[in-house]
C-alpha cells in the first residue's frame, strides 16, 4: 500500500490537488489542517508562525494516522522541512511518497490573498518560504510545478507517480 503526502507552502494547493489526486487513484484524502490542535490554529490565526514544538505532535499524529489507515491515503500537509518529513515517515512505519507542489512566491501569495475562511493569513507566506527545505534527491519525493493549469498539475502528479501513463 502506498501513501502520499501532498506538501508545500501554504496556498500552493495541497487540499485542492491532494483531493483530486486521491479521487483519481482511489485513495482517501485527509487534510492535515484538520488534525491541528486548536492551539496551533489559534496561533496561526493570530499571524504567529508555529514553532517546532507546536508541529512535532501534529506531524507524529499524521504519521500514525497513515500507519493505521487500513487503505491508501493522501494527506495534505506542509511538511516544509526534512526533519518534518522524516518524522512523518518514521511515525507511519511504512513508505510515504511526498508530492511537493512548487511555485513562485508571487503566484502563491496571490492564491493565499484570495482564500476565504482559512486560518493562515497571507502575512505568513514569507515565513513559509523561509522555512521550506525542498525534498532532496535521496528522499522519496516528486516535485511538480503549480505554475500551469490545474489539470496539468493533476496530470503531472499522476504521470510522476505512475498512476497514469504518459502517451
């Protein structure tokens, strides 16, 4: 069974693309934001970036959810740093492929500024990019550019993961 974490900075499309990708491969989608404790959401809502001490229990919970999922799961989770991805992998106890949605800061800032009813303010986009450690070549990860139409992003994810053969 293969699990995926759709990762990237806030506003890159983790929920939209993660949900569409999960539907396309017959997996369940879980928005990692729904697993944040109330304290983390309150902190981010105030425009305060999370500290590692805030993130580690949340990341461990994501990994444990993957471990006990009973079927294929796609999770939307920022997983900005390698140590965060390592914690998810270790907690999952099984292979996890990270799907990094990558795009230029100005594009992502424009997406974040248009979102409504989301706790992450646009003021935190810079801190997200400052924290981002793109996956290394030794990690089980695939990077896809979001600087294209949505169907192109989804197709790239499907082709890169082998779920869709490119013709």
